C-alpha cells in the first residue's frame, strides 16, 4: 500500500486552522480515503504533559521551550504520524515543524536554522507533502480568540509580527511545499483553495 498524504496547517494563533483541518478531512473522507486528524503540541498522553508544561509552565526559557516542542514532535511523529502514513492513511496536522522555526527560531530569536535542524532531527527528517499557511495579521488572529491567552499568545505584538514574517519567508522559499491562503477570506473560499491544491497531489 502506498503511503498516505501528509498535510500540515500552520499560521498565527486564531487563523482558523482547526476549522480548515476538519473541512479538508471531510472532503478526503468523502473521496473514500481514511484520514487521521492530529495536532501539536499535545495529541498523545506524553504530549499532553509536555503541552501543559510548555503552554502554561512557569519560567520556561526559550531553549527549554524549543526542546519541549521538539520532544512532543519526536513522540508524535513516532507514535501517531508515521504509523498512520504507513497504514496508507492521510494525516492532517494542526501545526508541525514550521511552527517551531517561526515561534522559537524567529519569535524567540534562537535562530531559524538551529531550530529547523533540531526539529528535523526530532521528526527523523519527516516533512509534510503540503503545508497550508493560513496567513493573518496577529492583531486580527489574537482578537478572534475567546479563551485566556497562554504563554505563547501573551508574547507580545512584536513577537507575533516576527512569527508571521517567518512563516511567510519559509513559504516564499519553498513554494512547492507551501500553499499560502489569506486567513481573513470566508472559510468556504479558504477550504476551496486548499482542496484545489490537495487535488493536484492525489
Ligand atoms: P494551541 O492552543 O494549539 O494554539 P493554536 O490553536 O493557535 O494552534 O497552542 C499552540 C501554541 O504553541 C501556539 O501559540 C503556537 C505554539 N507553538 C510553538 O511555539 N512552537 C511549536 O513548535 C508548536 C507546535 C506550537
């Protein structure tokens, strides 16, 4: 059986990634495919512990933060993503390695290259077939959230502007892997743009 399709969704907080993951999953399932929807950080029992530590812990410095996301990714890839792809399932993940590069590498200023290497090591080299970047002005994205902000969401406007720029720079550098969509468009229009791109990969 051939390996399933691996798609990651990236973007600032409040960009609407989970809505688009669900929409694409439904479309793929309607085509008769088996889909696993997952997310980072935290979609395993160990990941849930790491998520709590990194999102809500006290005195988590930037390097610790990068390592906690990398640990979550290593476990997530080994326990969930690779087994699903090997079964022939499609995997849709709400955030993956590009989040680490943008948030820790550029947002926290640890260095994009360093964090990319760390993340690739954690994931044992697994890159998505397609990465959908839902691009949004952080003021608009954060304004959409209706829960109390976590550590990352409270990191400030300049941090979030750096993160947005980093995502866009990565997308511009790798147009074969990335599909950039304006996250302020109506959700149906976004879903259609994503489907069009996924269609070319099937
Ligand atoms: P989450 O509540 O899942 O936010 P969202 O719904 O916006 O995805 O929290 C994920 C947060 O973790 C988000 O602020 C981005 C951050 N993050 C990183 O900083 N690095 C990473 O590698 C990942 C996966 C997430």
